[in-house]
């Protein structure tokens, strides 16, 4: 008899999707409940290397950079029957206007796996992250957030600030 798949073994942890969020998907922000509600198995304050920008559309963008951007690492699991890790990722991709089958230039965000760290700098492994290129941020009228933290209730347009 064949061995059962690993995710059906007794005492094996349920499968999860690790996603680093830094904007509207963070707990308490406007898209968290709609996209993550009932799916969060655990969460942890975390940070990633990059540069954070505010956008006049009301959400941030993470671009490559040498600074630190703070956010939350989420361990997401399916809500129940009819939900799956693939469905979670598809929901997030839809919000972020990302389609892995589309030409990358047609996507708003890109989805990649990046190393994530505790707020104290200890490695936490890889997680999915939605990022924007510097050209896209400039085209959207983004401004650099030197503290590397975004809050939806603190959105105010700023003049463009040169990135580091």
C-alpha cells in the first residue's frame, strides 16, 4: 500500500502560504479582512530589504533597495471546504493586479519570494511579496517613505522625495 500524502499524515501541520504584507493587507488595514480574514493561522511583525513608497492611489509600493521596510509576515491557510492555497494566492494576485501568465509589463505588481527577517534582524526564511519597480512607482507619482513604514490612516500626499 502506498504511503499517504504528507499533508494527510496525522500530526502533520496543515499547509500554509507565507506572505509578507506591508500595506492594505496588514491587520487593521482596509483589505485585510476581505482577503485574509479567517485565513490567518499566525502573524509576526517582520521586515524586508527594500525601499517603500506611498502612492497617491492610497496604497504603498515596495521596490528594490538597501533599506528596511516593516510589515507583517502572515501564515495563511484555507478557510475550509472550497478554499485552497491556490485560491488564496489567486485572490491576492487579483488584488495586486498580478497574473503569472501575463506579460510582466502588463502587471501592476510582481510577485516574488524574498528573504524575510524578524524586526530584530533574525532570518525567518522566504515568503511571497508583491513588489513594484522604480519606473512604475515614478509613473504612479510615488514618494519615498524613509521610515519604511506605511499606515493607511496616515495617507497624505507628499512631494516626491529622492530615494536613497
